[in-house]
C-alpha cells in the first residue's frame, strides 16, 4: 500500500501519516510534487522493456505531450549487478536540474522529499506515478533487496544528474523496508 509519512525536518518527530491516495496527492501537491494512481497492466512473465513500454503507450504519450518526450524502463532486482552500490548512489540528499518522473510498474521503493521544513517519505508501489520537480531536495531508497520495475520519463535524459547537497539529513530518517509477502 502506498503510504506517506511526514516528519519535522529539524527534530525528526512524526507529523502525520496516510495511505489515502487523494490525501497523499494533496500533501505532495502542496510542496510542488506530484502523485497519481494509474491502473496497472498484467504483463506476461519475463516481459521485456519493449513490452512494458507498449503496455503503457497511451500514458507515456500523454506524458510526452506534457513535456516528457523520452521514456525508458528500469528494472532492479537482487540479481542486478552490485545492487548495494546502486542503492548507495541515491541514499544521500540530492537535486536534479530537471523533473524526476517515475511510474512503478511493479515492486516498491521509498522517495523522501525535503521541503518546507517537513520530510515527506513516500512509499511508492505498483500503480504510483511520482513527480519530483527540478531542484527539490530528495533521496531514494530501493532497500537492501531491491525488486521493482519503473517507467522513467525525461525532459532530457542527459540532464538527469544527481547534484548532492552535502547535508547528512537522509541518515536521520527511516529507510525502505519491504512489506512482508
């Protein structure tokens, strides 16, 4: 289940939490971020990237018309080469020069946004579309045993580079823990 936990950025004290998709969208919209629930598609086992892109072609086309002309598929699993190094790349607070737009086809992970003195920790899962605006401080945790497939939408893939803030804030907040199966 998608879940948004909010914390005071200075003290780490819990502010509130919700699993209500409309409330998640409202709270993220208030800081300029986006959240939508899309219907998921049943894909054949071992569907390749082309099949995933084809299954979501209508949604990808709508996002292309909204300024995200490029889409690709990212799959991460325990079999991904050096998943610990991949995880470590995104655990520190950073920003990007362009929006970060992701749709979870399967699996789950944790996006944490730091805005307005509040840390917004979003457990995103299959069916969630997440939009983090350019310049927003955030970090991402895929967990110790990652397993997810996301569509990544770009304005310009070459512009998507992490710029680390140097702030150790991410070390003070919860990491991603998958729900029990």
